[in-house]
């Protein structure tokens, strides 16, 4: 298995532009998580999905952030418009949830820089 | 609500010393799972171990060992005879059922040669 695949690995964009981060979870996993990592706040959970349905988006910082999971093999995190304070590493993770939860497997992350 | 506290933000040890990373958690679930992850300087998050709430047996894997104590809501991680390659940020995490995986703030470990 190729693991969780995120794209792009690096993104530099200008303030005000729309940014879309992509994630392909591990096949068969039914939960998907988006995290943001910064020096100040550590790993913050932004949103998570179970069976493609958003369960908890309380971590999404503002309406500028949105996430979708149109099917079991793809998710996006969109920031529109982007701001310099959105600069961070964004991780996607997936796992098999239910009886006997497995650990979450992480993608390599997308390093976002908003200038 | 779930919460994970890693009180040690940074630890420095000299190579070959033993070091223990503390993790204290809070949850209302009776069934839950605890995890440790390692984030080396390269940035990826590497899974180390998973424990469920019904299994308090301590575990040893090479130089790594974990001490799970429900009575104190702790899940501590010990590295024996530390090596420079152990330098990383270590995260403790908690999950219950279909709930989110909540991470602690992380402990940065520096092993000095």
C-alpha cells in the first residue's frame, strides 16, 4: 500500500489566493483527518470524516477554510482567501475506525507558505 | 471531551542515558485507545505504539518501553540507552470509538552525543 498521499508537498501562494490541498487515504480506511501543525499550537485537528461524512469541524479556524470528501478515496482542504497566518504544515491522516480502532496513518504533509 | 497533556516541552539528555516522556490523558469514554508517534527532523509522523484501555500490560520493544496506568491516566514512554537518532518530537495521542484522535503538544527530545 502506498500509504496516505498528499499533494502538493509544498505550496507557496500570495495572500488572497485560493489554496487547495489534496489527500488520498489508505484504501479501506473509513476515517480521515485533517491536521494543521505550527510551532505555536502544535498539531491541531481541523476536521474529521467518518464514511465520507464530516463528523466534527469544530477545529476549522474560520469560514475561509472548507473541507470535502466526495468519496472514500479523496478529500480536499480549501482555504479561500488565504492569509499569511495560514502558513503551516497540513497533514492528512486516515485510519480504520470502529471495533478495534487502528492507529492513524499520516501523509507526508503539505508545507503551505502564504506571502 | 478528550485531552492529552505532555508537560515536558523539551528534554535534553546525553547519549546512552535513559529518558522518560510523560503523557497524561483525560476522557469520559470507557473504551479508548492511546498512541505514541515520533516526528523526526524530516517531518513525517511515525506511529510507534497503540494501546487499548483494557490492556494495561506494559510493553517493551527493543530500547522502547511503555507504562500504561489507568489509575493515574498516564501512558509514559521510556527510551533506554538513548541514541542520537532518537532525537525527535514525540507525540502522545488519544482516541475513543469513532471520535477524533487528539494529540498532545509534543515533547522535543534532543540526544547529545
